[in-house]
């Protein structure tokens, strides 16, 4: 399977690294990347070939992964118009809708049809991401499998039924790492307020999140049951959770996820304009 990447930045680097670890051949990967330093790094690190502008070999790839920033996409696809015929096109750009990408890739009013849109998240950079995926109905099982195999190189994958659900995925797992980092920051600040130095407080906070997430992933219990198990009546955890409830922590998170989803939709509309 020949794979072309448009954009060779952070996310493309993570994907390519994961793919090569899982047995994809470097010789089958060609990356279009503007920045000469990034091109050099990709070639030296992975042995893939790179090019500054798209060429016939990229257009003829079996799969083309679109990995430039959403605001760069329209300009970056200008030279692709009408050039990609049978390739499966996978966009990882946040917010951008497939109808817009298909239109930019197509020619003379005939949009590109084999499109998959994905929303990965930042832990993909260490192979621990989760990616929401949506394929237009014209993508067959083989196309879905190929897309899932590529995104599985950086973590877990989940298919959604409707493209609009990817805005919700953006709000939950796409932006989610920032909520978790914010939580870690706050727990660290609480540790400092209790008299610990910042290094110790950060270690206590990070290991708590890491261990709890690993336990939740490994356990047959739901997170709610695990929470109940650690909360004795009248105990320390109960005192803390009562304060979080009073502060409206749960509802604030629901609002936050909704705000991110709405913003994702708005950005998709903004960057998808002709
Ligand atoms: N990073 C994340 O956590 C994350 C999570 C979910 C989704 N995503 C999505 O993944 C995509 C890539 O994000 P990223 O963080 O990897 O961005 P990035 O590091 O900025 O990578 C994009 C790369 O594409 C290059 N580029 C721009 N226009 C180009 C063109 N016309 N031809 C060839 N190369 C071009 C950029 O070069 P210049 O720097 O010179 O412009 C840059 O090196 C984005 O659409 C983003 O929404 C990222």
C-alpha cells in the first residue's frame, strides 16, 4: 500500500513512526512537507521519501493522509484538484468537513468520493491516542480497514456513524488532554498549597492520574463504581467530592465539552468556506 502524506508535522511524524513500528515499509511512504528541516528529519529518522510539493507519485498513492493545519488545507489542496482519482483520502484536520475537502480535491463539480475524516488526540504523539473516525458511505470495508490500520498506529480507534459526531469527539477526546493537564495542574497547585515542593506535588498529581486511568482501563468496574469504592462514608474522599459537587464541577465539565464541540463546528464552517 503506497501512502502519501500532505504535511509532515507533529501528527504526521507520530503516525509515520507508529506505522513503521507496525511493519509499514518506509519505501511506501512519501511525505509532502514545505519545511526543509522537517523533511530532513523525517528522512533521517524513518527513511521515508519527502518532497516539497506534491508530485505524480503522491497523486498515485493508494492512500493520501491530509495532515496540515485546518487553516492551511484549502491552499495546500489547490494543486491536488482533479489529481486524486482512486485513492482513499484520510483527513486528520480538526473541524474540516468532508464535503469541503471533497470539493477542494475534485474538479469540474465532481467531488472526491473516498473520504475518511479522523479526530486523533495529542497522546497519539506517544502512541497512546484515541481517534474518532468517520467514513462517507461510498468508502467500502477495505477502505475502512486501511484507514483504521493507519490510525491504529498511534492508539485506539472508534468509528462514529455521522460526521457531525466528530465535533463531539473533538470536545471529549480531542480537547480532552487539555482538561486532564488542567486537572493535573490544579492537583499540583493543591499539593503546593499543602506545603509540598512543586516537583513532589507534580509527581503526586501525575502518578495519581496515570494510575487511576490505568486502573479504570483494566478494571471490570465502571469509573462510578471505582469512585464509590474509594469513597468511605464520612471519610476524606467524601469530604473532597462534596466540595467538588458544591462547586458544580460535573456540570462545568459537561458545559466545557459542549463549548469545544460548538467551537469545532464553527471552525469547520469558517475554514471550509470557499
Ligand atoms: N497535534 C495534535 O494534537 C492534533 C490533534 C488532533 C488533530 N490534529 C490535526 O492534525 C493536523 C496536523 O497537526 P500538527 O499538529 O501535526 O500540525 P503541524 O505540526 O503544524 O504540521 C503541519 C505541517 O504541514 C506543513 N504544511 C503546511 N502547508 C503545507 C503545504 N501546502 N504543503 C506541504 N506541507 C505543508 C507545515 O509546514 P509549516 O510549519 O512550514 O507551515 C507543517 O510542517 C491538523 O489539521 C490538526 O488539526 C492535531
